[in-house]
C-alpha cells in the first residue's frame, strides 16, 4: 500500500496503473493499457490481446487468467 501511494503522489499525471502478478510476484506493470498488453505478450506469447484486456478491465478492476498452466492475477490500481 505504501508503494502504491508513493507512485500516485510522485506523478499526479498517472491516471491508471495496470499490474500482473504470478506466483506472488509482480511480473508486469504499466500505466498504458496497450503497452501493458504488448508486454504481456512478450512475457507469455499466448497471452490475450489488447482488446481482451480492455474489455476485461472495463468489467472489473481485478481478474485472473490461466496461461500455460500459470495463473496470472491482473489488477487496475488507479
């Protein structure tokens, strides 16, 4: 929580922060959803595309996805 607050106060222009967690570790974070989706494809080539992430985050700020037997937890923090 302290880290999250620090990021928000550090840069007031940050309106969204997307995070991916697997095995209790943050593996990807980005303020831009399109870049976040592109980074996820670099991490997991069979990951979903930008449109899928856009629709999923529009429905809920937190969700999970299994890719190659790994459970990824996604969250929009801001």
